[in-house]
């Protein structure tokens, strides 16, 4: 129970980037452990609440946000911290030029949740990784969460599930079931390990082609889901498997409800 509670509230922290700019960055880790060689930044999502007095400029599209604004910054900070900011500024300007939906201003007191994809951010492979989930606002300004920790573990077991092929590129990928303590996760392995979803602890896992291209059908016992190969996206998946999608959907609904209440109160305060 303690572990579940920690996971549920992890990362609710406020940092200041400039006068009037504050945010509460809520970080959702779907598990707090990684295996050696795991792409550590691909199992999280976040909600950003503007707790300052000035609007916060954010990319509308999650891909643009991933490129130009989101960073997982290892701790302690590397001596080349200034270089890190310069590199992020370059990525930020690329995101600005890409024009994937542009940017929007998140008003004070409102919350935004990105959806539609996992964020694939690299981290060094260490036994214990400590980092902040950071949002870059341009011009050298960062919003940082309080430190987040992931521990590298030796899994209790690894089971080969299937070798699947991309019908477009003919590249092959290995699907693995990794068990650690009371959790069992499906991974895609291609050099690195990429977590896909939570699995039933004892269920038989089967995989079959779905569209002859990039979609595959995965059976977890008698439950099925559609997996988009190479992008770690699930469709038609039960909530007990697609914990990423479930949290994102529910947190977005809560944000929309809270934002509507914020706007209502502001309208009342401005009414004559």
C-alpha cells in the first residue's frame, strides 16, 4: 500500500522560473524500477498546473512538447549545465519552427495533461537514477519537479514472448515478459528495453499480426489489446493493462473539470 500511495502522489512540486512564473509538475511513474538497459524515460506522464500569475507557453502537440520542452535532467547537475540549456534552446527553436499545432498559453490556476503518446526521453543507465522532470520555457528558463528516483533491479525472470516484424520495414523486435516481485511487464527489446504495459501475473501471453504492417494483437489470458509496434501505443486495451492510458484519461478529465471551475470563479469575480 505504501508503494502505491507513493506512486500516486509522486512529483507534486512547485518551482519558479521567473517572476510570476510557477508551476506544479505532477509526475506519474507507472513503476519505480527499471532493468539494465531499459529506456528509463519511457514510462511516465505528467500534469502541469500553472500556479503563478503569468501564463505559461506550452506546445499544443505532445510530439512538439517532447522535442522542445520536456527534459529528464540527471542529478547532481553536470558541470556542463549551461551547455545543457543551450542544447535545449536549440531543440526548443526546432519545435517552434516545426509548427505542429503551435503553442498555447496555459492560464494561471489551470492544468494541462498531454495525451496520445508516452514520452521517450533518455537517461544514463545507472543502478540508481535521480533526476528532475523539467519543462523548458525558452530563454534559459526551466520548470523543475522535485527529484525523482528510479532504481535499477535484477528481475526475477525474463520470458521470451514472441519475435514480431514490422511489415513496412521488415525490422524484427523481441517481446519479453519481465517479472519483478509482484509485477509483470511486457517489454519490446531492440537494443534497449522499452516497457509497453502491465501484464497479468500468471496469464499466458500470445501475440499475432493484426494488420500485416505495424499493428499486433496481444492476448493477456482472455483479454486482448492492439499494440502499435515501435511506438509503445495500445488500442482497445483493458485498463488493468493500459495503466498509462487509464491514468492519462482520468487525469485529463479531472483537469478539465478543475479548469472549468477556475474559469467559472474568474467569470464570477469579473462580473459587475
